[in-house]
């Protein structure tokens, strides 16, 4: 499959959260192959270092920064360090999340706080950190990763779905707040993407059921999500903001 090249992405400073594996790794790879200067954050050090090594031949090569995104002060410090070293962030891709299964009866207040920190809070504070430089420049792109799960009401994901629904509301609010300064904010809603993590949840029969419920009868891959992200981050999408865009093969 041939891929589009967006000249407007070349040399842009792109930060990808959760960029060391799964969809995040495809985002890191995809933006780097556009000639962007990519810095990716992740808590999974082993996977991230392996990805960094595999892409070391690119110019410029992506750079890995270990960061626990649930620690807001650490996240803010990491983004400040990136800006001091590489310049202002021009594209922020808020990708990191965790979809561990859980039942309503098992959720404690502490688990609630943890899941919201993992799946929602860091997106807001990462945006808060990079927005002033984008506003000063009169341009910038923030892409938030949502999820089809809450649109379908999938089981055993109530906190995850609550957070992902909140991301879409946050996207619209921040697009309005930052739009006057030329900053675009959009949300990407992946369907069931074939990553190693997702595959552990499904039997072959379960996977076949998902494909049967899709309009297009194939498996979505991480690169399909990255393709949309690169378009939305490019100048080709200069008047696209404030909405969510699905990559779900028409799953209903």
C-alpha cells in the first residue's frame, strides 16, 4: 500500500504520547517517515527503546523520552525539556491510553482516579503545556485519540468509555478555545485495530464476529490510524477542527 507524503509535515516537531507500541508506534513511524522531528513519550521502556533502535536510520530519527503521563508534574517537565531542546511543539498527538477490562462492582474510588488519569487527564494537561507556544505562533495541531468502544457500548469498559467520551467533548471545547489563535484540535476514533494488545482479548471466533459487523470486511491495522493522523496534522487539513473522525471499517 502506497502512502501519501505531506510536505508540510517535514521538519515539524511532533510529540506522540504512548508512542512506543501498538497504534502509537505506527504514529511514531509514520510521522518520522514524513521527515518530521518526532519525540515520543511512553512508560514502556523496553518496547520504546526497541522502536527507537529500529528507526535509528531515519533522518531525523525519532527520539524516545520515558515519561509516566499520570504524573502531571513529570509530564509538564518532560514537555518543557523537549521544547527547550528541540523548540516549540507543533503537533501533539495524545495517543496514550489503557483499556484494561473492569466490572462495575469492582471499581473503587482509587481505581476510578487511576483510570481517569491514564485515559483522560494527561491529554488535557499535555495540551495545556504546548498550547501557549502554538498560540504565539498562530498555528499548531492537537490530535486526541478516542475510541469506538463507547459509541458501541462494549462490555467491561465503563471507565475507559467514560474517559473516551470525555475526550470527544474536550476536543470540541478546546477547538473553540484555541481556534481564534489558529490552533486546530481534532479527535481520531479507531475501531478494532489489530495490535498485539488487542489480539489478546479475542478468540478467532470473536475476531470474526467483529469483522462481520464491519461494512468493510478486513482488519484495521495501526498504519490505517496513522494515515488519518498524518492527514489531519498536515496543512491539507487546514480547516478541519473540532470534530471526531472514525477509522472503524464501518463497525456497527
